[in-house]
């Protein structure tokens, strides 16, 4: 094993000041021109509209795929909600607002909820691909209601990059999305009940790391907090969330798309 593999943070491709990274961060890191990021954001909006999605779950990666461990393809996910929006000049238009959980910049062990826009989302992407989950119409309605009234209730601000969805102590962006899906599916806002239900029904993605990596990881990246992990490190991912929703009839589709500007112009930067 190389020294690059000796820390969990490097194994996840999320450490090293020389490399830009946007996991659950609001910081733009895209290597693509802003025009391409804007085109990609519009492409995603058109895709969701073509599916008739009022609420969709969209995922991006702020790290090159080769820097991520097996089973993890995306570093951030958010709810895209079709809404009436007000422009800076006071016009009312319709489009998708993006509901995120981000970790802080000064305190990266604490998260906050923020609504921003499709372009903000794609400016955190470095590969020109997005994962999409389209919930069923009933789940979309329930999720929209939760995002309006109960999003803060289901938010755990103690952030961990590798939060265990079977333990309520920490949360990351994907687990936040999973918790809202569970709240909608079981029609409860009780986080302890949600955790109990997910422990029984949701299978997280295992993250393969050595004992040495587990010991060194928290000293390299303060976002890695392992107090909620027992045995194999497990976390929620696009794949495990998509599989869960498909298995229990909570989604209509789960698939990935590639930015048109890549397929039209050939491969571009990958971070």
C-alpha cells in the first residue's frame, strides 16, 4: 500500500491543501468554464422537467473518480425542488431551487442548511456527471412538505464525512437526504424512530479502510469522526440510497447523466 493509502482522508481523496475539493461545501471548484457549468445546470433542469419531477435528488462529485474509494461515486447530494423564484430584478419565474446540507468553512465539523441554485450545484462538480433519483409522486409531495416545514427538525448539525446512518450522532448531506426520505416514507419526524427504522431496513455502503487509516484519519481531516462507527465503516451513498428507494417502491427512476458539453466536445477536465 502506498503512503497515499495510509490515511482515510487521502483514501477518500478529500485531504491535501494542494487539491481543490467540494464535498458538502458551498465552495466552487469546477475546472470547467462557467458557461459549461451553467449549461450543465440547465441540462439537469431540463432532464428533471422531462420526468415531471417536482422534487428530485441530484448528486455531484467534487473529486475525480479515481480519488474516491470503491462504491462511492459522488461527494454531495441535494434536493432539487420546482418552485416559484424571484429574480434580483423582482421578476417571478419558475425553476428548480436546490436544498443543501453544507458543512461550514471555518468549522467543518458543523453543518447548516441552505437553499441555492442549480449553477451553484454544478460549480461544485469536477467530472461533468450527475446521479439522479426521481421519487414517486407521493414521495415527492411528502418530501416537498417536509422541506417547507420540518427540514430543521430533521437536521443534525454535528457533521461527519463518514456519518453512520444507523447512529443519530452525526449527519452528512447524503444521510440528511436519507433521513428526509425515511421521514416521508414512515410519516414520522422522530429522529430516533427514523434511525431505528433505517437500522432495520437500510443497508449502508461499506468503506474499506485499514485500522491504521482509521487511527490516522481524524488527525488529517477533522471532518472524519468515527465515534458512531462500529466494526466496518458504513455510510450512506448515492448507490445505497438509490437501491433502498428502488427496493421499497419509493422511487420511479435512479440513473446517471453526462454533461452535454462533454459528449459534444469530447472529454474535458476531471479535477
